[in-house]
């Protein structure tokens, strides 16, 4: 009879549970889980502080850029207005234009109070002629500004564990100026109450 050797096939053998056989493995696993929790906590707190600073800084940059763009557009609009396009007076029209382009930051009478419109003499730019009826004549300089706007932070700031939380608003001022277009006297709109 021809007998060929039977190849040996490895049979899977179940290993004994290492944690049951060696209790030191389960203790090591529990210790590493505690270390992971501690590492997460120590990394999470500085991460949240960085996120808070980033959000507040972004909010301040956005608000300042928005207000700067609003006054820039308003001054460019204001220096080209004539009696045909102004329904009340020049100063109020320019202030309304700033409010319309400030994406809600300057709404209502409170927001309008922060908007200032000054007129300066073309021959002597240091002279404020805002109170003069001819302060908005062609060649004079119109300056539109938002002065001391209180920007409330999105998240309260804290500088020390021992101090109280600081939620005081930041004061923000932006301005833009341009020369009023020379036009005929009968086309010059009424200046209105300034600033």
C-alpha cells in the first residue's frame, strides 16, 4: 500500500485571555485611559482659550471693516449729491446712507448718534465750517466718521483667574474724507444740522 505522509496543517489555537492570565495588562490599560483623560483636559483648555481669542478678534476686524466701508461709501455718495437727489438735507442723507450700509451695527437713533459729518474749508482745511450754511459748497472737504462706537465682545474676556471677567465694550472709531464736487450754487443741497 502506498502511504503518503499527510501534510501538517496548523490548527488555530485559542489563546488564553491575557488580562485574566496577567492582571498587569488590565491595570496598565486603566492607567493609560486616565492619562488620556488628563492629556485631553490639559490640551482642551488652552484650545478653547485660543478659539475664544480668535472669534473675538475676527468679530472686531469684521465690525471695523464694515464700518470703514460704510463711511467710505457714504462720503463718496455725499460729495456728489445735488438738490435733485437730496430730499431733506445733506447731513441727514449721508447719515442715513451710513446706517443703510452698516449691516445693522448702527440701527436706530442710538446708532445714528455715533455718525458725525464734518465740513472743512477748502482754503484752510483746519477750519471746521460745519455750522455755516455754505459749509458744503463745492471744493470743501466732507469728513464722515463713526466716533467711539462701543463694540461689545462676543465672549467675555478674562486675564487672570483672580480677576473678574471683563465684558466691557471696545471703543471703535473710523472715518473717511473727500472733496465735495464743485457744482452750481442752485444745485447745492441744504447742509442741515452738523455734525
